């Protein structure tokens, strides 16, 4: 039996990977191709990418967008992706003005409501809680763990 979130909006992918750099992203793409999850006919990946927590503050919006663009060009498919702005409303607003469609912002409800309106008017999505994601950090063997993930050996 698969453990799928019950209240997952239909526009969201079935899972997320935390993306730290190009090598991590390509490892995910190659593992998905090897598992048959990504094929030549796949235009939109069934999984998405999240930036590292608070990445807007230490890597910036242009870096994130360039990284995603490069992965999309290399793999030939598009990804749902969200940039984590931590608690910074300023970073979330800046990301929106730079064309970022989806962000994660964890702040009080009044500020969240104002920023949510901004994202909704531009066709984006504002997460108030960071979605769960598969993070390839530390001494993990990326190939082994990614293969297990796509073969559904991991609990989801």
C-alpha cells in the first residue's frame, strides 16, 4: 500500500526533492529516467524540486531560476519548483517580482495574507509550510537511494 497525502492539491507533483546544486538535480533526473519515471514523452515531471530552507537569503532568486532552467534544458522536461524564503516577506515579494511562481514563506498570518494575494494574482502558489521532501545530503549514496525512491522502496 502506498502512503499518499490525502489533501494534496491536484496541481502539485506526487513528491519533492530538495535541490542544493546542479549535480543533485541531475542525479535525480538520471535516476528518474532509469526507473522509467521520466521518458522522452514526459513534458512535466511527476515530481518537483524545493530549494534548501531559506535559500533566497543566501543563494538568491536568479541563482534558483538559472539552476531550474539548466535542469529543464538538460532533461527536456519541466518541473514544479518552489523557492524557500524562510521568514522573509521581502524575499518572497522580490521573488515574485522576478517571476518566481511558487515560494515557501513561514510568517505571521497578516503578512502571509498580503503576500498570498500577490502570488494568486500572478498565478503562483504560496506555501505556508515547507512540504516534505527527499533530501540527498550527507554521506548518502545518491544512486542507491534515488533508485530505491523511484522503485517505491521508501515509505512516502
